[in-house]
């Protein structure tokens, strides 16, 4: 009873106290991760398919992919609130949920520090953990600032492409205004893709760009299996400078959807190590601060 009362008081900052939420559904991996980091996991009754971290979230009911939600499955769980980003949908389903009395909270998925700070402030208010939210943001910012300082000493940037590998087709490549582009820049790389958003590129186009590093992400595979699958689907990539030097770091695809994850500093540090093999990073930087 005391726990519910405290949460109701905190939620009064954002919604009517009479409508205070005790049962939350989180849509978007980053949102779910931050809710856990701020101590809100006990209030989660379901998550979406991109919410895979921490592992404990996979034991919760799954409401499907964030862009393809269904009202029936969500309403069956009797949530008080649905929390996600503007990536969640479709809009008619959201309207149906709102009409059924479910409070909707839409955060921004834009990959930037100001956006993260604003999102954490809202989540902190939602959970009554404003101080913890501010501390989490400061720690996140400090890790990136430390890495930026180390990267500033590098003389040149490697040319990088980030590929979303999908069986049976050309890989999608992260262009400008994407989370992939943001991660590449944070890690000290130069994104060779000049198009906006994610677009497919042929092997010939990828070869012409001559990337020094190919960042690989696969929805189903990880590590060496993801690299092997990409080269099997696109054997021409083995002839790129990245393929010849075996500079094909793999990242988790959930880092690219649903906003800025608390795992970003660790992922960026690992990418920086792949971009600059001689870079000496402290173990604390590579360990990260994921929940």
C-alpha cells in the first residue's frame, strides 16, 4: 500500500492523482531500460519486443513490436499507462487506448543528449525519482565526455558504414539523422553515408565508398555469426578495406530504436576501440553503466 501511495504522489506531477498509474506498459527498449534503471521495474506489467535489456524484462508479457501494437492485447493487461516514444503506433491503436482510459506518455526518440536529459526528467517525475534521474544523466554525460576527450587526441577519423543486415536483400545503411550516425560520430568515426535515414545500398555502392570499418547489426544474430551472415549474403564486402582488415564490429540492433539507451556509453566505447585499435580505454569505460 505504501509503495502504491508513493507512486501515486509522484505521478501527480504529470497526471491527475485520481488517475495515478500503478500498472505500466513500456514500449521501446531504451524507455524500458531507463525505467528499470530508475527503479520502476516493479510497476511494469508488459513490454514490447525491442525491450530485451535487462534480461528480466523478457519474462514479462510481450505486446509486440512498438510500431505495430494492438489495442486488444494491451487492454487485456489492464494498464494504467503506456509509455513509449513517437515510434510507437499505429495512431488508430493509440487513439483507441486513450479512449479506453489508458494514459499515454510519448517521449522523444531523437538521438541527442538534450533529448535524453528531458526524457529522464519526465521519467524521474513519473516515478518520483527526480534526483536519481538527474544522477543517471550526469553519469551518462560524464562517460561520453571522458571518451570524447580521449578521441580528441586522434589525428584522423576512419570512414565508417553501419549496416542493418537482413537476409535476402541489400543491407540498410544508416545515413544522417539516425541513431546509427550518432553512434558513429560519438565513437570518433566519419559516416560515409550521406543520405538521410536508413536506405538500402548495393554491394557495388558499398565497395565504391571503401569503408575502413563496417559496423554490423543483425536482428537475429550476434557476434561472429552476424559477421559471417553478412559476408555470406554480401560476399563483395570482403573486398572492402574493412573486410580485408576484418574490422567489422557488431552492435545490438536495439540500440538503434526507441531512443537513447543507458547502454550507449559502453557501445560507443567498444566502437571507438574498433575504430582506433591502439586507443587505450580504461576498463571502467568498457564496462559501461547499463542497468
